[in-house]
C-alpha cells in the first residue's frame, strides 16, 4: 500500500492544547494500534469504517521514527517537515473474506474502539480481497504534524 501524509484528528489537537496549557495532562498510549478504513475518517475520527469480516484486526505498531524540527514557530510550511513513520512492517495477515477498498489508515490507542489519534490517506486506494496478504512496508506509513494557524 502506498500512503500519502496524514495528520492529527481534532480530538488529538484539543488534547495537546490542554496538555500545553496546564489543563488535563496527556499521556502516551500503552500501544499504538494501526487500523484500516474504507471511508474518510473525517476530522473528528467519526467516519472510520473498518472491515468487519475476514479476520481483520488492528495491529500493534510501537516502532516509529519521529523526525524534523521547527525553526520558525509561526510557519506552517516549516512545521510540515515534522513527521512520524513506521520503522517495521505492519502485517494485517491474509483476509479470509473481502475487506473492500481500503482508502485510509489510522492510529488508535486501543485494539477496538478507543481514541483515534492520527489519520492518513492512501495515495491510491487498495482493493483487499480474500486470500491476498495485506501489509504496510516499513517507512510507508507517514503521519505529518498538523498545526493550528497562529492568530494575533
């Protein structure tokens, strides 16, 4: 699967603001689960449609590289260089039934339900049929930091 760049869902941005401004402290999840969606997750993560048959399950991926730095705090273009990529293959196994056309990947803090943390759109949607292994190569899933535009 070939992925473009994704970013934070709105709830993650709000959680980070609370953390930064001494509201509710944000904690790291025990594991990062990667899931797949046939539909646009929407900004709040409510639009996710995961495959419901064929042995689909979110996969733990706790191996990521975060890179980039910010030299200009007010530059959205500068912030665009901050990203996280998976450093190991994410193997969803071989579906025993069709999963449909996968168009998005996302991270969550639980194997089911939980909080959606990041979303990423595939460069090209992939049809995932029964009998065909589904995996994301190391380095192929990239989440880019989303930034709120500063206001004066």
